[in-house]
């Protein structure tokens, strides 16, 4: 269930607001409304957090021995923050060294062929009245330089000629007689020998930095342990600097206007508290001398969602937390239905008893290693494994092995309507398709029954009933169009209609009943689906959106058909299992090849299980969070209740 919430407002003395927030955090039952704090201390905390996260990322990328990772050393929080700042600073120094090395290499490469170029020596010659400029020109063009300029050839190769232009004046412009192909060479910041020395020095600095950073990996876990504490500091400071308050000057001014004694400045904060914890908050507020106002949340107010279910239903929470889906405060809590149908979908997609056994064993291993109070994941995985085993037993699926090669006892355990070993492949596939559509009928019916219960005090109830009738009628249409039009005709043929290979039989007039129910459902939905106090306005709204209304009928059809994905994905997985077995089988004829056969089986079936897991996420989850949820009108737009706590 979704726990009802109350909106609360706390008013405290302005001078006590930090201490009040600490006490409120200690109580840990109120989620504060979103605050946007701003202060120098908050900026400092966030800067520390950024450096901490960056340092952890940098240290995590360094490869060290396993002994270093196992023998981690502890640090106090302040020391950990200093270490993080040092690691980030060293990294920036390393980046500067790399940038300098790149620049120096480029300079050395640019001056390659000039020999030792020293700007200081050229400056010394300038003081003596000899001014030298460096030029380069294509080798073939050097001879075209006229006699009107003094040049000194420094070096020459096939591509370029390097020469000095000698002048008597510091302000001498580029000689006009120089060919346009000649270009001046900019002097380096220092001598080439100094650039080379700087390059070596930068390399040494980088090596020293790398060694120092690598030595800090022994504190990696200490840095990670510091993150939650710093996050709480940020949360508290954000609340402190973001909560509303009045200054002493404002309070005095307001009281002076009333010719009364100066007032005491106040501070206030608002949030949400579950009704179960309201009494504890009221008692605590009274003990702390806080003013507390309680009200119901407004209809347009965004309220966090807190779910409360029994231990069995709660095992679905690791999955919903992983998917990061939370129902809105005014939506349905479908945790129980989600768990039930997800277990069925999971079992059908994996579809193999041996796969299920492996999953169950993995779940039991997780369960054994889990601490008390955090065993939901282990329980969920174990439950999924056992459900998969049950479905695999029913369908006679054991590592994709052919039924003819299985012990008779395993074949006898299978459920005839779903087992190809007993009923044949075609019959089993047809019955499994029908079962998929039956699941759709049940799950989508649950959705509309919940909507009817929610709208029981409104005429919209009949609109929900119409949607339910449309699902029921459309189920038979799907059977006709997807399964077998001959066995499931849309007219009364006078013959009973068999289901699940004749295990069940429907009356011959069932098609007409189904079409009648479908038509009645459409009529009810057309009249009451948009009811908001007036039937006429509801009908008018349906007329205005007639295209959407008609497409709604098509959506009912497509949503039911969508459940056939369970059979299709399972069929693909079974085909992969069979193919792997076929490839590996011949290898077991010779002892030498047996090892390769085992490797192939492990790899092939392991890959198949991974693909099945991805299919569960894509298809099994989708049917709950999309098809089922759409019929419930859910958008999963909620935010999980996260109280302001220690």
C-alpha cells in the first residue's frame, strides 16, 4: 500500500535553526520540500565532494596488486578530504607537465635543423649592434635572394633552407628583396638545450607524481567511506541555507510599526511525513518547543511515495529500485501484482528447469551471504529460480535436451497441454500461445477492476467497466486472428469451441457473446470514459476525440497480442539451447574432444542465460510497467520517500 502523507510546517527560532535541523535529522521521519541553499560553506562542501569523487575515480583506475586492495588503511574524515585534494592537485600538476611536454616537443621539432638556438645569445649580439632574424625558405628559392640583403646560410636539406638575415637596426623591417616564400621563424622561449632539459624534468615529475598517487591507493576505501558523511553535511547545509527565515532587523521593524516590544526572528521549513510517524513528530516538536502545523497535501502538490507491504511482497523492491520506478502518490501500488506476474514472465522466458535450478542455487548463495535485513534480493532470485524450475518441469525442458533422450520419469512429470513431449510440438505451442493471451486477459482485467474500485463513487465506474468488457470481448477476437480462425470462428457454427486441446470447451454461441460484450464495452466506454460530472460533456469529449477512441479499441487488441512475446522469446531460447547441444554432442565421442565439448556447453548455455536475462528486462518488465500500467492509468512519475535523516 501507499502510505498516506501529511504536509507539515515547522517554525523555530532563527538562532536555533541549525540545531533544530540536526534534531529533525536525528528523528528521521520528515522529507523536506526541495530547497535550494546557497552559502560559502555549502560551496566548500560541494567542492570537497567533487574532489573526493574525482580522487576516487582516479585511484580506482590505477592497477595495483591484490594485496594493496585487501590491506586498505583507514583515515579520519579531515585527513581523507586533504588526501583527495592532494590527489586532485597532483593530477592537475601532471596535466600541466604533459601540456608543457607537448609544447616543448613541438618547439624542439619546429627548430629541428637549426641546431642550438639560444634567444639569450641573439639578444647579446643585439646589444653589440648585430641583429639577427631567423628565416626559412624552400631550398630551390634560396638562390633567388638578391644581394640587397645580408644572409647567412645555417643549414639546408632537400625541402628547406634555413638562414639568418643580418641587419644593423633593431627596427629593420622584412627586407623587400626576400622572396614571398621566405617566412620568419619565431624564437623559442628559451634555448633548445633548455627545452630538452625541461622535457626530461617534466618526465621525471610525472613519474614522481604517478608513484605518489599509486601509493595513495591504499586509502581508496577510506575515501569511499567518507562520501556518505560528506553527503549528509551537504544535505544539512543546503537545508540550513535554503530554509526560510527572517532577520532581526526585519522582525524589529515589523514590531515597531505595531509599537510593541522587538520580536524574536523565526525560521521555518516544510515537508512531508507519513501518517504513521506523525504522532512521533508531534511529540518531538512539543519537546523541542517547535511550532508545528499539519495539513493534507494539495491536489496539485508533488508528494513523495512511501510503500508499505508485507515481507513477501517486499522482495520485489530490489527490482523496482534497480529500475528506479516508483508509483505516484495518487497512483496504485501494484507491488504484489508486479511480483506475481513478473515471476510468471521470468519463468516463461527462461523456460528451462535446469536454468531455474542454477538460478535458485545462485539465489540461495546470495541469501546465505546477505546480512539480516537485506535479504530481499536473495529471496527474489531464489523465488524466480523455483518458478522457472516449475515451468521447465511442466514443459519438459531440461537444458534443451530432446525429450527422447530424457529419463521417462522427467517426461511423466510434464504437464500434457504445455509439453511437446506428451502432446506434440504444434499442440504445445498453440496451448502456450493461448496461455499467454489468458495471462493478458487476467492481468489487464485486474487493472480495470482496480480502476473500477477506485471510481466506484463516480459514473466513471461504467467507463472502466466498458474497458473491462472490451478486454474480455477482444480476447476471443485475438484467438480468432492469431491462434486459429477455424477453431475459433467469429460466428455460431453449432459446434463447441475447444481450448487447451479440448481440456476445456466453450459453447458454440461464445463468439456472438464475445462480440456482444465487446460492443457493449465500447458503448459504455464511449459514454462514461471522460465523465467529470456531466454525461453530456463526457459524450461530447468522446465525439471530439473519436479517432483516439477508435484507436483505443485497436490498442486493446495490440496489448493482448503483445503477451505472445513470452512464448516467442522462450522459443528462441529453447532453439539456442538445442543448437548448442547439437554442436557439442559429437565432441563427446572422443576423449580428446570432450574438454572442448564441455567448454562449448558451458559457454553456449551461459550466453543463452545472459540473453534470457536481457529478455526479462526488456519484455518481462515491459508487460508490467507498460501494458499493465497503461490500463491502470499509471505513469510511474513518483519519487521515493527519502526522509531527512542520519
